[in-house]
């Protein structure tokens, strides 16, 4: 993929050329509009040429990632520790990283992200930066390393590994004394990114409060990003990182209209914050990519959404929530609202005090994995795998295997050529006429839509609105089993 700086001359080329796809004129991750007068339509068209980096593209293709919240809170029963917990409390009786990873891998998950340190500051690896770690716990006589055991299990199961490292640290005395704490945090990052092989995602939580000294910690984000980029060039930086965006809620709900190319600034500095304020946008905004917004914007970023949600009410394990594990039907809805809405699903499954996933959670994961493969392994269209360069108004028919009943469709764009579909509809041939089955706005990497069972010989897809010629890479139709 070529990375280009946008010059006024190139703008003219992209806007005037009738054969843009051949020109390969893409803007990897970021496009800054040049200082010339562009109409709103021209800016919208240019935004259709913003594409993911290779890391972002590989990340999107995973679709399913698992969050593992495990730490001192597992043993205190709290969701947020206060940093004064005695490390002696950490003592899993039957720690089994292999059980976590084999269950996840067998259920279709492609990556595991572990809370190496949560807000309480307790470190799950024997860090040199503080004694508030498992090295001070009785587990494995103080010589254990959760990060290492989990990473090794991931390697055995060909699963990617990511770390959650909370910037907010209620234990560190230096927290709030910005340069000192930034140095400590940088060292923790470097330890994690140096000693455990490949890391594919670094997750910086946005939660924070003032330090012991009453001062607000000023994080050195550029320094942290630079450490990640240099030590783990294949890792994406999420949430308070500038590659992957928080979807904006913790309920497992993506947006009906989800633009990965957005004016939202992924970097964090006063200038970037002010630009987001000027546009009145944040990760929680409903609109992050409309034409109206682009018309106002100075730059467009490939900043795709990740949907994080827990399989239980809490992020950490609490025995009293054993009866509150989400049902298969709830998890399937979450899947359709995340993966099915142009996002990656990051589903949290918290291990218990033994250091194992609870049997109910494991069963649910297996059910979800089976449901997804049962549905999507059975392609009902005979000609849905194709390359379709669709202009606004384009219509294409697809044949359903004779006699089959469908209730789900999948649309995919080749996002390496930008996200472009703005409006589409799917119709079925019912009693000699076309009847609308489903319709939507954005597609992006993947869009899934459900409707009532229908037995039809063919469907047709109408791409009614685009930002430029859309590169549709797949149309699928399926029958998703009914759940209560
Ligand atoms: C939030 C945290 O405060 C929760 O404890 C949890 O880690 C969640 C994923 O992010 O901001």
C-alpha cells in the first residue's frame, strides 16, 4: 500500500480521474485536506480513499477477540481496587492459562488481551518497577509470571496476544507527579513489550483520577506510542491509542452507521482535543462520519471501532454473578451488533479464583462459536464471492441454492480500497416480485442484517448511495438458527 502526502495536484487527480481504482491513490491512516477550496462533495470523495494500515487491516480481519480481566480484584471481589490491597491475596489455586486459551481458540477467538495491570496497580508479571506485583504473592512461591504463562499458551494455540496496561495507577506513589510516573509507566510498557515475544494489541484505558498528591497526571502519549511502535511494530494501539477506537459504550452495541474513516482525532494533544471539540465529536458521538461532518473537517483518519463488553455484569469474576452469565441469545445479538456492524468484538471472560474460566462461561463460549460456524459455514448463495465495483444505483442479482431458506445477509467491502457504501438494500424474489428484506447505510469490513425466514430463488443487492465506486468483495446469505 502506498502512503501518500496529499498535494493540491493530487487532489485534482483523485477528483477528476474517472478510473481512480487503477491509480492506487490511497491515503494510509490519515488524510489532511489541503489548503485549497474544496467543495463538501470533493472532501467526501477524498475521504473514500483513506485506508487502514496493514496492522489495522489484520486486526479487523480477526473479528473476535477475548478480554481477560484477572488480578487482585478477582480475590477481593471488587471491580476497582484502591491500590492498597495486600499482594498476598493473589493466590489462584489451580491456575490454568491453557484452559483459557484452548476454550477461546476452540470458540473462534483470534486474540486474547490480558489485564497485565488494572487501575489498582497490581502487576501480573514480575516487574522491576514496583514490588506491588505477583512477585510479592504466595502464588508459585512468588516466582510465577501470569503474562508469560498466558503468552506461552497463546503461542501453542496460534492465538494473538495483547496487553491491557492501565495508565491510571492507584498504587504508584509517583502517580500525579507526571514526569516520574511517565518514566515508570514507560518502563512497564518496555518490559511487557520486550520480554514476551510478539504482542498484537496494546489497550490503554481512558479511566483516571487525580494522584495521591491531588495532581492530575499528564500522560506522555507520544512517548508511549513511540515505545510501542519501536518495540512491537505489528501491534495496534487501542482506545487511548491512535489505531483503534472505543465504540463508545460497554453494552456490546455498535452503530447502525459506522464509518471507519472519521474526522475524530486519534492522537491526544491540546490541538487534537480542540479539533474534536470544534467538531463536537468524541468516541461516544452518534455521528462520526457523515457528509456534514466531513464538510467541516480538516482531516480524516482510519480509526475503526472496537466493541468491548463483558460476558458477565462485571469485568472481574464474582461468584454471585455465576447465574448472570449472558445467554447465547444475548451473545448472538452482541455479535450481530459488533462484528455485524463493522467492528471487532472484544468479549470479556473473567477467570475465577482458581485461575480458570467458569464452566458456565466456557459452555457459553462454545455455544457462541458453534452458532457462528453453524450459521456462516453454510453459504446459501452460489455466486456471492466476487469483486463488484458498484457505482451508486448499481444492482446485482445473486442465486440462492434451490429450496433453501434464508434470514441473514452479509455484505463486505474491500476496505483496503476505502470504505464507500452509504446506502444499500437487499431484496428477495417473492411471488414474482422484488420485496425488500433488509436495508442499511454503511457496510465497511462487514455488515450483517437479519430478517424473517424467507425461501426465495434469488436476492438482489442495490447499492443506492456511495462516496465513490464501492469495492464489494462479498455478498452472503445464510440461515441463522432461531433462539428464544
Ligand atoms: C473501563 C475500566 O474502568 C473497567 O474496569 C474495565 O477495565 C473496562 C474494560 O474499561 O474503563
